[in-house]
C-alpha cells in the first residue's frame, strides 16, 4: 500500500498564532517539531498497517518546515514552491490507496476556526468554486479525486474537522484542539495528539473501503477575491480572466487540475513590477 499525506501547520496541536508558523517567530521551532511529530504519527500508523511507501507534502509557508531527520525512512517529502498541484504535489505520480490531510484549517470565509484562511491569507480574501465556498480542503480533496484517491482522514481544530466532514462526508476526523476564537485554542498536549493521530489513521486505513473519492463535477468557475485592487486589475489583462469586481476575478475551465494550476500562478506571480 501507498499513502499520501498533506500537512499544514495551523491545525497542528498547540498552534494558535501566525507567529508560530513563521521562521524566527515565537515558538516556530516548537511548532515545526509538533508538525513533524504529527506527520510522523500518521506515517507510523500507515507503516504498521502494511504501507510500504508514503509521500508527504510540506504545505505550509515556505514549504520547508518538516524536520526530515525525524521522519521514517520509507517516506519521501515534497518541499518548497512553486509546484503544479499546490498542497497535493506528487499525488499524480503512481497509485495511492488513500490520502490524509493533517494540520489543516477552515477557509477564509468561514466564521469559526483557528487561523482560518485560503491558500495565502495576505493575498486572498476568499475563493468560490461554482458559487460554493472553496477551502484548501476542497482543493486538496478534489485534486486527489481527479486520480481516484479518497481522503481517509483529516485533522485540525474541532471547527475545522466539523467543516471538513460536512464537505467530504464519510471521512475520519481527529480534533487535536478546540477553537476558542480566531487566535485562541484549548489544546491537548502534544503526546496526546500524536496518540490520537496514530489511532485515527489506523482506523481510517482499516475503513478505507467505505470511503469514496471526492469528485467535483465540471465545468468549473473559480472566483477569487483579493485583498488589493491591483491584483485583480493586472489579472484582468489576461484573456482567461474576467474581472467581476474591484478586487475579484473569475477563471473558467473544464479541467479541475487547470483550476489548481491557475491558483499556483495567482499565488506566485507578482502584480508589482520589480517585486
């Protein structure tokens, strides 16, 4: 068996502030260690269940948060940016028996959840797909679905887990903290979180036959609302984009993976000359 693990930091045990996710910030080194141990716990459960290989994507910030020396030897890691499939890069190569979304968070337009945002919070105020609120979970799960791969388990704060299960349906969820507010949590301690993740991953793998891939039918209309006017203005110069408001554009495609590639472009191009 092969499994894919996509890992973010905002939904990791103990994390409650943006400074914890930024190199040089208060508790960043602790947060990346918690992130690494959380990912390792899922990998250990998969290996104990018979997996022979895992691909792990570092999906936060600079994409170089996971401590490689602390991971099992049967794991390969996708690091840094840009990458064609965002937080699911590598899932297009080979076959996988399931995917795990670890340390994820609610979307920018959801009222509840810790450190909620979508892709790049300083750039993007909100994303909608075919008129529906679009979270990183939707993007990642639908990307996996393009290859017939189901998401078996998600983890994060309690509000995130509830949102993800409402979206994906029959998926296992592990809440490692309770969302008090946007920047406050009541968290279990790290060792408890790792145990919950190992137990949850083992159950999810055992139950994988009851989980179907998450597939979003096309055609696709992606609307992105930005923080700044200039971003929408520059993108509207492209014939593939339609400006729908002062800070929003729409992109249309029949291929969901093209939608993901467009999000990669939007995230990494710069509307400011010389930047």
